[in-house]
């Protein structure tokens, strides 16, 4: 570790399963932070494209992305490279967003290791959950979902505006059923986290399950080569499949047709940042519920990522995407 830090950097892990609202929550924290502070974000995505970094960079954060699987694998090499690059910029705070399919145990262990004990002040781990998921065995029987909750210091029910009383009762039962009491409980909408939670202390907590997957040691960057209009890359693991596309900045999609297409993709998770004829927009789709927001980025590539338990007809989806474009 060669970063010349003037202080130990307060650090938090913001975790939660697919679609829990982690990136939205971090955006909310960035919007509410003191203007004179520089925050860094290490964001890890299961897919190969890396869509979330575009959202976070727009808020002025120093962002490093680790796409293509769980960043704590491969002896922590991708994670270490990302952390070191961010610490070298002497941030006032570091936020780490693991993939929704990731297990926090090894990430916590890495941050507490002697390599970082002089540089990182690890504080509360914040786990977001969508309380509606407590009624679905797909989540409640998933080992990572369980341990994201087990290892939380602050457990936050997000999207409560979409929940009923039974959902919130299930969340409350989960919170009070923790073997080691949580430091705080949150009930929020739209990821509006309380910045006070960031400075709550971390408590040693037990994971029920072991981290049991790995990835290739060589994770090449997913980039367009000169002359390519677009590229596609797939990933699979932990019972999920992903497919991502990157398009050159010159490609412009028709907004209405793209909105209709993305809203009709029957997948667990769809994320995109796309140049359209109405400007650049971020699309966030969970179980075919579409959220759209304008993005002020210019001259950047369009990116689209789809994640689902099933292997979808990627070739057909690609053909439909390309059919939306004007002739080159």
C-alpha cells in the first residue's frame, strides 16, 4: 500500500441483494454530503459492463469500478487494486458497493487486514432490503441474502412506499431476530439513508454461510476496439446470468422505442445509461417496473446490462436493439 494518506479513511460497506436500491442510496448520500468533502466509491457489479459508475460519477464522487463478478474473489486482487487507486487520492470517505450477489464476509476481512489497518477506519456495514422479498423463497433461501442481513450493523427497509403491513412486519421480525443486536434500523423510501448511520461503530458479526465461489484471475477490461459500433459480453455464476452491451457515443436510440423494449424484458434486473434522441437517460428496471432519470453526462458510451436466473435469448434481444437504430 503506497497511498500517502493524511488520515485513516472512514469506510462503509453498502450492501443488499439485486434491486434493493444500493446505488440510489449512495447517490442520496452523495447529494447530502458536505460540499467541501471528497468521497470515493468502489462499485462492483455482477455484469461485465459496469453501469452504476456512470450514475455515481455524475455526483462528483471519485469512482472505481470492478465489473464481472464478486470483487472479493481472486485473493482480493481486483478489490485491492480498486481500493489502492481510490485511497491514493486521499478521500474524506470511502463507500464500497458490492454486487447484489456478493457475500460481504471476505470484503470485511480484507478491509480489516494488516494491509489496510493504517489506512481504513471501517465503520458500520449498511444492508438494504426490499421488505417485499421476505415473502419469496428465492430470496429467503439464498445464502448471500441471509448473510447480507446477518452481517449488517444497520438494517434498512427500502422502498417502503411500495410495501404493505405484512411486508413491514416481516422486516421487523427479521430485525429483532438478529443474534447480535443491530446498531440501527431504517425505514426509508428512494434510498434516503441517514448519514448519521455511516459513523456508527462496526460490530464483529457471524456469517451463517461461507463464501464459496470464485472467478478467473484475469479480468480484462470490457472496452470497444477501434471501428466497433458495439460489443457484447456475458457472465454467469451463483445461479444467475448476465449479458451486457456497450455502444459508441455516436449511436443514438429512439427514447420511446427503447423505453418500450426495456419495460417488456422479463428479467430480474435491467440497468442502462443510454444516449437517446431526447438526451442521455438512466434506466433502472426491477421486475419490469421502469424508473428513468435524465443524466447530464456527454460524449460517453451507452451501456445496457440484463441479469436473470434464466439464460435469455441474447441474440434475439441484440437484434431488436439494433433494429431500433437508424441505418449506419
